[in-house]
């Protein structure tokens, strides 16, 4: 993988991402989204295990990366869901309900 002019592995990229997103679950999940897709991942089981045990990741990041790579886990489904487009009609219905409930 290339980050600017620097060549780095996906593991190095995720460690850098973990440092950059520390304290923000939403930001961390966006980094995970870049690698995890329904069709697979660039990571091996050894990579995931290394990151799970990496002290440079926070406990939350280590646990979330472990479950993000576990097929069928809610964490994985959430990360994959970040790649899906929002259902505009559903958003409009939620907005209308919110406006109706707050108009009283």
C-alpha cells in the first residue's frame, strides 16, 4: 500500500490509523471500512492476530479489529454497512417523524 510517497504494509497502515483515530470510534470504523468488504480483506489471520495483540492499539481498537474480521459478527456487519448507500426514503421518513415529534 502507498501512503503518499511512502510504501507501507496494511498492518503498518492500520497501526498509523489507530494512532490517528484514537478516541473516535466512528473514525476508527471508517479506517476499518477501507479494508473490509464483503468480498474479503487484504489481511491474513496472522495480521489480525498481530494487530489484536499490538500495544499501539487501544483495547477498544484491538477488540473491534478482532470482531470486524469475524464473519457474521455485528461489528463486521456494521463496518460493511458503512460502504452501503443510505436509503433516502428511510432518511426522509425519520426526518419527518422527528420534525412531527418536535413540533408539539
